C-alpha cells in the first residue's frame, strides 16, 4: 500500500530550527490531525513533506521514492495540498477554481477533457457547490469560499491530501461540514493530514493525532491515548479538563499554565 | 459572449481596422482602389501608397499592439496584479534606452540586427530584474514602485544621451524612440522584428496554463503541480523578447498592455490563460485605430503614437488603480 512518509526531517531557517527530527507516516484510509501551538512548525512540516522547501536533514518519501525526485506534476497527482493562505488573484468562477485542482492532469480552463470535467463536477457536487458553480469567487461568503478550496483539493483525486488549517475562521457548522467532507474522502480510501486548532474537533474525527511543540513531534497516537491533560499542558501551555464519551471529547480550557 | 465569439469578433474588427488604415489618409482611397492595390492591379501611385506606406504601417501598429497586449496580460497573470504591464514596470523604457544606445553609437546602421537585439536585451534585463525582485518582495505595490524607479532611471539615462547627441539627426532619431511611432515603417522592418515578436508570444502562450494556476497564489500553484521557477523564467523571457522586439519596431509605447487585458478580462471569466489571445488582438486593434487617428488629426507636426497611447492609457491606469480590490498585498 502507498505510504506518504517523513523520516527524521529537519528544516532550518538560517540557524534557527523550524522542524527537528520529525518522522511520521500517512496511509490511505487514515485521517490524521496535526496539532500544536502557533509557530510549532506545523506548516513548515507540511511544506517539507511536499518538497516545497529545502530540508537540512531527513527525507520525505512517497511509496518509497524521495518526493524531491518527483516532478511537480508527478507529486501533485499523488498529493493534493491546501495551503494556509489561500489568496485568489482574480474573481474567477467557482468551477474554474475547482478545475485548477486538475492542473497536474493537464486540464486547461474552459476546455476540460471528459475525465477532468467528471472529477470537477463530482468535487463540486460533494462540496455542495452546484448552485454556486458559475458564481464569481469574490461574491462568496467565507464558508462558501472554504468549500471551494476543499473542492479544488479534492478534484485532484490524489491518494493523499495535506490541508493547512482547512477550517480556520469558519463557524462550527461549516467546520463540521468541511471535516465531514474530508472524512468522506478518507472513507473512500484517501489519506488526509490536516492541521487543526480545534482539539475537540480533531479528537472526534481523526484516527490519529500528531502533537508538535517547538519544531518537534512529541506524541503520535490515537485520540484516546494522546489527548490528555498533560499533553494540553505541554503542547499548548494551558490547563484543561478533558472528558470523553460516545459523542467525542469535551475539552475545557481553564487557564494558562 | 463566449471566448470563441470574442476572438472571432476581434479578428473581424482587426481586419476591418487594417483595411480602414489602407483607405484613410491624406489621399483617401476608396474600397475598390485599395482592393485593386492589394491584388496588385492598381496604378503605381496607389500601389505605393498601400504597399509601401499604409499597409506596413498598419501591420506594424498591429504587431506592436499584440506584443504589448499579450506581454501585459502574461505579466499580470504572473504577478497577479492588473497594474503590471511592460510600460508601468519600466520594461519598455529600458528597451528604448538600449535601442537609443545603438542609435547613439551608430551601431544600428552597421548591423541590422543591432537595434532589435539590443532592445530585446534591454527588455530582458528589466523583466529579469523584476522577476528576481518579485520572489523577494511580496508586495506588488513595491514591485510597481521598483518599475517606476527603473522607468525613471532609463528616462534619465536617455535624456543624458539626448543631451550629448552628436547631431540634430540622431537627436530626432532618438526622440522618435522616446515617444514611440510607427511612421515610415516598411515590410523590411516587419520582417526583421515580427518573427522575434512571434517567438516571444509563442513562449508566453506556452505558459498559459501556469498563469491560470497562479490565480491560487504561488504556494497553492506549486501545490497543484506548477514548476514555479520554470514558469517565471518562461514568462519573463517571453515578455522580454516580445516587448523588446515591439520597442525595436515602434519605440516606447505604454499602457496598451494594461488597457487591453483589462477590457478583455470580464469576457474570459478573469482567467489569465484565456485572456492572452484576445489581449493580443485587442492590443493590436487599439494601436491600429490610434494610429489612424494620429494620421487623420489635422496637426502641423504628426502626433506620435506613443504620446496618444499615453494620453488615453495613463488616465485608464489611474482609474484601474483606483478601483482595484486590495486582495493580494
């Protein structure tokens, strides 16, 4: 089975270590949440895994092949990436933005091939954007726009999805909507690695939580194992009360340490 | 209006405009006389007016407009800003400066390729500088300020050359480059520079899918599979060659590259890739029409095409700048 794998990755900016000795793996059918305070190195780790930035040590591999040896197109057909900052330079239509997800398959806007058009339609459908497909993106609300970006990432039909804060700045209902979309993608066999800030949301939907602090991965395991009071203290520097039941985790932040 | 209809309309309008350019002028020629001349069956005088003067001049205006319109559309796609344009970014000024150098030192008369190649080199230096800066500075406003600086510097260096012009003839030659004109261009000039324009445009068309992808911003664009480095290099080189060759033909003509893509964009769903061909056609059409205007205006000395383009284009630039949404700064 294909596996997206980071082994002992370190990234330095000048002399400062942004990520140190990070190792993780992601398989199909797995939803993994990457947790950590601001500046913990989550975004840098995603970029490093994708080969978008230089590594000072370690290797990121896809099915055993060093990801930096793949061309941008080959990589993009395997791993779809949703960055944290998602500027849209022009007020394109929703359909065109989603169609850009098919770039690595050779799609040209306005002249989509049959396969590309099918993938775009399916992504638009699954993200509940059918009624907005011909709207310009500058007329959409924040929640609608977030769904457009997720649809773009899903349209690639890549086996892996790395998403950096896909639910940031969304209301609870839209957060749930987006996570459920990713969950569907995972149930269909995809492997997703999401950077999330809502620990309760992550613990409820993810199969595995990876906790980062100061550029290092300090825990990697199921929500039951790793979502602890101690972990919250170490990673976020907060005192928390945690209860879990059938509906998920109830995490109450009491105060800073 | 679909993309295809838009292109058909612009092609028809361009042909009509070039035909009108052959008819109108100090000696108006009626349609049958122009057609006869084009078919090679008119009087020697008519033949000369059409083949030696009006047709090459109109086609030169079209080629120059197409080069500038496409370069503008491509640079706007690359830099994700509707204000990016060869003129505003100082590319045409730098190319004109390089061209002026070869005129000043008399190189242009010793080797025919000296003028087009030097102006292409000037344009490439400017685009390369801008692209290198664009990687470092994220703010597009800063980048445009850099272009303004580049423009001012080239203008100053050009003034210096004018200041030291050896004789009135080279002075007027150089002023021609400074102001931009397609007067007295022949098919020989076109034969020299048009293939270079075509080369630059071919390079820009080859990057069109990447320009669409850049809509998502650089990080997501590389995420969907774009090789950013190659994309930048291709756009910079293509725009440099096309703009440089256009400047070699007509001198510094500004603002076509900003106005044409701006008008086209709403008709192509704001997709940079689909705006390339219509921007080329509209840029060409605009300059052919402006040049007809220049020739018909009853002035003592003929107005320079570049002056008219700036008189129309500069206010349009201000207007677009004023209405711009502040999204990607």
